[in-house]
C-alpha cells in the first residue's frame, strides 16, 4: 500500500491547487479525480468554456452593432457555430493538459477513478488502497435539479448541455436568473436566440447590490432578453422536439404554458459528496448538503479536511483555490487563512458586473453606518472613447473610519477593475486612500478614484 503525506480527492480549482501547493512545499501528494481530465467543472464545463463563448459571441455582436460607428463597414457578418465550439474545446484541452504538465513537473501522483475513504486514513480507488496522514475533500458541485424537471441534456439541459448546442435554438428558456443562467442566456441571445429568463425571486442575482441589480436588469432587457420574475416552472415536458413549460406566477397564482426549443435549468449547484464513504466516517453534513468544517477546514473526522464547493460559502473557483492554499499551510502547521470579505464575484455578461465586500442590503441589515460614492461611466472619458458608457462604480465606506466596506462595478472590464478594491479591502484602505492615488488618464480605473472621492469627501472633479 503506497503511503502519502496528503491525498486530495478532486482535481478542480481547489484540488489541483492544493496538490501543487503541497508538492511545492515538500509533501508527497496524490490527487484522485473521477473525471478523465483535470480542472474540475470550472475548466471542463464551467468557467473557461463559458467565457470563451461569451467572448466569441460578444465579438460577433460588436461587429454587428458597433463597427459602423468606428468607420468599419462589414457586409452581413455571419458566424460558424462549429468553429466557435471547436475554439472553446481547444482552449479547454490546452488548459487541462497544462495542469497535467504541472502535476508531472511537481511529482504529483494523478489517479483517475472514484475515491472512497475507508477510515484509518485509507483511500480506496480502482481497488487499490492508498494511505495518508491527511486527506482533503475537494469534489466540487453539480447542477441543482428541480423535482418537476428532468434534465436530458438534449432539450432540457444543464449548463453542460447549454455549452454544447449544435445549433442556435430559436427560443430558449433559462430557468434561474443567477450567474450561470444570465451568462449562458447572453451567449445564445447574442447569436440570435429569443431568450426568456424565468426567476422565482423578484430580482436577478440576489447576492448583488440592489441598485446595481436594478440597473443590470434594465441593461439586459434593452439587449432583448425577456424576463418573467416571481414565477416558478411547475412542470416541463418534451414533445415533438419542443419543451413545454408550465409557468406559475407567484403574484396571482395564474399559470400559462409556453413552448421553447430548449430549456436551461440554472437554479444553482449542489455539493458533490456521494460515494466518498462520509457516512462511515461520521463526517457531519448539514441540511443543505455541505460538509461541516471548523475554522481550520477540518471535518469531524481527524485529519480529513474539506474545501471549495463542498463547504459553505460562495461557489467560486477562486474561493476554492484560496482555501486550498490556506489548508495546505494549516496541515504544515502554519497559520493559513482566507479573508472571505475580500473575495470578489463577477458576472461575465456585457456589461460585466463585479463586486467585493458588503452590499447595501447587508449594511442596512446590520445597521452599519456608511457613506456612499457613485460615479457613472457615462462621465468617464475612456468609456466615451470606447463607446461603452453604461454602468457605474459604487463604493461604501464607514462613516467614521472611512474604511472601504464594499465596492460594486457594472461596466466593461468590471472583473478586472474590481481587483483594486479587493486589494484595498485586504489592506484595510480607506476611500480617501484610493481618492488620493494617481490613476492613469484616460482609463476606466479613474472612475474608481472618482467614486472613492465622492464617498470620502462628498464630491469629485468630474461629477
């Protein structure tokens, strides 16, 4: 029986980062994943392929709508969906192979198979037994399902199916107005589908700042995406190559039937923990299906840790990676930790939406006294030059200390811009600190300076 210092179950952004980090710090490591390629959901059927299709479809839409404004004339642009999908698949293959290379470079034993923890720090995979002083569970999550809707990945699909359509559906229903639904809905809307988003709640992306969410909602509607809020899909049936949805309004209980070519079920994700033998180890799992861990990411079973989507918190790849490095340090006797208030979130639509720290709703809920700074991109020179002036930067700072409590951006490259606020929160900066920093001109980042100036001083130069 081969012995290791650390066995990691799961090869996604949590698992593979933990494996590489541990190996670089001198531990003998094995990583087990039942998927035939590393990178987990994020790299294989999530973050990476969706961002490729978002970028491809955005380029196509910009050629149609924007090129004429720059003096570029293109007669009736078309796209090749097969080539788009081929490009997406090539990127995924390159990145997964890249992780395999890093595993070989760092002498990590990579095993494909279903892992089962057999107690006494023994893991069984492919009828072989391995042992380790420490085990990390990083098995990620899978798409959530509704009892009335059966995914077949042909007509009623999860995000995996929606990333692999062979042709653009004429009518696409998206059930759920979260990150995944809005991103994939945007892809197919840009390519010509009539997209209808059906959401149980009264707003889109409930974790988003309400003001930003309302403006984001208006932007997506202007782009042609239809929304049915405060409604639930009570049944979904496939007949004659069509999907029939029964949609019930929560406001008046009225029901109507609508026919679509495809339906994407995007109502969140569920931790993947079955088949690991957790029951035999008496590892505690809460009512939502998450593995319970202490402040050191250790489960109720000594030496067994859990990170990423299988524990409470936002299901984000970078959150899992941060926890991976922290838990490796903890295993090595160091003080590994993650500042959950400084984990950014991004919706990669156009415009993008990104945020970090507290929303207005959270600040009001906990009676935290704050100041607010808001600066519109329509007043930013670079936005005007680029022709993408929708959106804003919002920052909240404490009324007494001026320390930044939260920041929210809706606009082009929001996912890149939010990094300045992530660093600011991590370093304990004030809004005045950001306002006093010289930002390059003309750039979108100047809007961060302007919003921070409004929060700190109540005024700024260009607003």
